């Protein structure tokens, strides 16, 4: 009986050794072949050496020779030494380098009882010793992951620059009357009931379901992105398809809703409504109809005004409460021309831009900026940058200039100066510039200050010259009082997708801090179009150093090696590497890098800027027209099949010689992991006066991320992609969701440490807001999810507050 059991064990063990040798052989072939290719491209020789070591190990395992353990031990020892030499004690960088080899080491150790001259006792002893080494190494790796280096550790001791006094007109008080808190877009609240010392007691007090979820036809196109307003005792919000809703701010009870009946066919990439506008008519009888009104822009490009008290359309606004903003734009197909961001009202003028669907065709609808009377809805002015002489609608038979840069995001405004600040995008077909007019090139990717009394530009500041990287300005400019030699200067902070933050005099557009012209990479498919230099801010930047081969990542040495090969094959000379067609080019940061539509927050009392950011590259290729035609890539009105997916992934760019294919975030096709090592997003505190970083930390956990789209549920701070902005309060807290981990968190303003989290019922790709009713401070966030961020879609507004006992004992 005993002999038969031993025999069976030996037989199973032999088959285990043979199978392990087969696994080693396959890995060795891939690493040796891929490593030779990488080395030929000028990359690291490690992979070919490791591949040969695995092949030798495989052969020795098949021979059942104990030397397999020694040979593979040398491979692992060399791997550890090489890894530490290349990246040091960087936990996330060590994952693909060490986890796989350590797992294989444990398997080889487990095989030692069936290797000669080892046998059971000696082999087991050696095996246990090697296993202990492997476990110790794995433990060290975990410790390195948990204790990722962060400047937050030194931030607590770093002095702040001192208070900047904030005129009360620029912050919202107990209300939240505009998308950014006010039209200064500071996302700052003077409320201080919730503090780092009691935020752990924050509890969900009510939720509200809007009922606006995607139909079967619209699945994969929703992303609510809504930030509610709070005025008096009411909250006002909009849903992805523009249903306007008023709620009791204390209880969440619905007061009214108005549905403008937007059809699914008008959904662009994403059904989104970032917010609505509250406007009180000056000197109106408060009891008269529409004395205060809620205004929104819709996916089908209407401006709609309803009575703030009951949700009924304002009869004096346009026709039955609606204005068609497509008049004068010419040919248009559903979804090409929409309003997804809240308009801005300055001196009674409602200023709006439009989201023009990216990448479809050069002959796209105009990026014209329109100003309407907030009471009557009458067109006050139109700014068509290519026709500066035009002040209103174009003459009969003509249109606003097609394909000009648009404003898809939210403007900010200065009531005293009568200026509205427009963050502009790029001309239609983002990645080709040869057919752009001079005025388009002048104003694209610029902040333009428009005088609302005339509709004419007062000044503009350009952040990218002749942009072919889709670095359109997505963030609101934030108005501040900036310390100058002679005192406080009316200024604004302009964040950019590149990551640079520019400080401008908001009266003139002149930089108040250093801006340096630096030479940038040339060549590409139209080298004569590329600017020799680009402006770089010397004040503050969210940019990280240029990528190098060692920054490539994966879940194992094999996919990391693949990413290294792709890196070496691509055209990459740092930021502003021009797009190419003969091979891929790397755009870093990508078009979702730096600051996007969530914007920044500014604490004017402590003198701090709070900025969340993305840190991911794009892997791009210009596709010749004939190839794009063969693939069936065509504009929205001509395309075969479903429109949707990531922006830039197979965009036709009709009317240009090239289409564009963008791998946003640079994902591997099988595992879905990103080629750049973590973190992919962060949160930073910047001294307003000096521009110096006070602390910087990764933002977002790995809990919903993992290979093959399988959530890892690991509570490790990896730094995830994020969309949505921060809110900062006088209580010393930053509230932010935005990340792909479906968490909302409170962060201590002084240290950058997370002091409270809650799991949201769907993705939190929106900016939270805070307000007070009856002496109690509330925190609200829309958990609507986002298809592009691959977070769960929902329809729930979630509201938090401290327990009454905590408020009473304050």
C-alpha cells in the first residue's frame, strides 16, 4: 500500500516537472525572441538573457536535474539586481519585473523533490529555504507597494503663503449658485462645519434617483457629469438627456421636473449635462413668472429657460421657453453640434459654445460663440473668429465659418469687467493643420476674453501653437486676486491638458509669472506647419518627466517587454512629438492628461491651488485616407454601424489626407493594462503665491482595476485615471470623486492624506458641491458613471452630512 502511494506521488510529481518545464520553455522562447527584437531596437538586453536562462531551466527540468533550481535561482537573483538597478524601490515598477519570476521560483522549488540528485528530504529542505526567500522577497515587494514615496509626508511642515482675502461676491457662501461655485470658478466654500477631526462621522442622509438611464440603443454612451446648484432651499440639476429637476435641499424631495424630450440620436460621444444656470431677473417682482429661472443647453443645441419655482417654460424666453442655437450653422446631423456644459451669464448675457463632435470632418459645424439675452432669449451677438466683421447671424444663404475652434467646456466670467473667459479647442480634425486659416491658428487652444457688451475679443492667450495633439482647453479659468509687487492683481489661473498652469492678468491677458519659449520636436507628416517653439509655464506644471523605456509596464515581464518594443518602435521625442503615419507616435501627456473639464479649486484664504490630474500617454497613428476608406471609417452621417467608443479611436477626419487612430491611455489589446507604469492620476496642492508644490499624491485605488477587465479589489493606491474636479472648504478639506474606483473621498488639505471615503453606487465622474441648510452642511455628488472611464452607469444623487449629535456638539 505504501509503495503504491509513493509511486503515484512520484508519477504525479514527474508530470508536474514536465509541465513546468513546458511553461518555462514557452516563456523562454517568447522572452528570448522578443528580447532579441528589443535589443536590436536599442532596448534593454535583460529579456533575451532571461529568456535563455528560462530555456536552460526548462531543459534541465525535463532532464529532472537539480541544476534547474540553481540556474533559475541565478536568473531570479539577476532579475532582482537588474530591477533594483533600473527602478530602485519603486513598488509599482517592480510588479511586472518580480512577481512573475517569483511565482515561477516557488513552482521550481515545489518541483525539487522530483529532481536528481535531490530526493524527498534534501530536496524538501532546499525547497523550503528557497520558498522562504521567495516569500520574503514578495513581502518586501508588498511593503514597497504600500509605502509608495509621496511628497505628502513633508507637506505638513511646509509653510503656506498666507491668506489672500476673498471678496464675498466671488464665493458662494451657504449656496452653490454656479457650476464652479461662482463664475469665478474657485470651487471653494467658506463652510467649515465638516473638518478633518469629524469627517469620519459623515453619513449618507438621502439619495435621489433621476430615472434617466440609457436605453438599449444608447448603452455605452452615458456619463452624467452633473454638478447641482443650490440657491435658497432648492437644488437644481440636469440629467444626461437634459431633464431639469428641482429638489428640496434638506430632504431630497422632488419639487418639479421638466423634460425637453431629447432624442437618443442627438447623443454625441457621451450623453452629458454638466450643469444648469440660475439667473434672477434684476428688479423683477419675485412672485412674477420666471423672476428667477433655470437655463440649460441641450444635446440637440437648444437653450431652455424654466421658472425656478415650478419648472414651467418661460414664455418670454425665445419661443415657448426655448431658443434654437443651430440657426446659421448650415449643414448639421444629430449629435454633431450639442451643448454639454452650462452657459455663463455676465451682465445679463447668456454666453454659450458648443461641443462639435471631434474627428469627423473638416467641414464640421462652426465653433461660433453666441451671446443671448437672459430674459428674452434674443441673440445679442455672435463671435465668428474667421469673420470678425460679423456681429450677428450670417447673411441669408451663408453660414458661420465651418470647422473653426469651438468651446465645448465651461467659461468663467467677471461681472465688473464685463468679460467672459472662453477656453477654446482646436479646429475640426484635430490632428491635421494644413487647411486651417490664419485666424483659426491664432485663436485655437487659447483662452479668449470676450467683452459681453460687444461680443468682440478683448484679448487672448494661446497655450499651444497650431495644435495637432488635441490639447484643447477643457478647464474653466479660475479667477483669483494674485499677489504682485504693488499689491493684489485681478488675475486668473489657466490650467491646461498639457499640465501647465498659467497666471494671467484677467484685465489684459498678460502673464504675471514666467512663460518660456522652448524648442520642441519637429518633423511629422507636415513639418512646415510645426512651430519651432511652444510656451511653457515657469510658475507651475502638472507635467511629469518625459517617458523612458523603463517606464513601460504590464502584469508580467512578457507584456512589459511588448510595451518596451512598442515604445522603441514609436516616434517619441518628448512632449509635442508630431503625429506620424509610417509608425505610431507617443503623445505624452495624452489628450486626457493634465487638467480637464473638472478644473481646479482655489482656497483664497490659505493661498492654495488644488489640482487633480491625469498622467497617461496616447499611442497615435495617422491613417492614410485610402486605408481609412478600406476600414469603413466615415463621418457620423455616413458611418456604417454604431458611433461611440473612445474619442479618436478610428476617427475619419474627412477632408484631410489622414484619419486618426488614438489608443487613449495606451492599452495592451489582450490584458487591457496600460503600457505606462502607475500612477495614472494624482492630486496636488500648489502654493498660490509661488507656484511651488506643497504635496503631491496618487489619486485612486486599484480596487476596480485589473488585467482582462477583472476588478482586483485591492485597496492599494495606484493612482487611477480621473474625470471631475475637486471642491475645497474652509474646514480644511478637499472633497473629490472623479477616480475609476467609485469612491468619494475627503482629503486633509494640510497633508494630502485621505481621511474619509465612501463607496458610490456608480462612477463619480462629476465634481461634488457643498452647501448649508438650517445650519447643517451637506456634501452632494452625482454618481452617474461614465462609459469612457469604464465605470458603472447610474442615476443617483448622493448627499452626506454629519449626524445631528455631531453638529450640536460642534
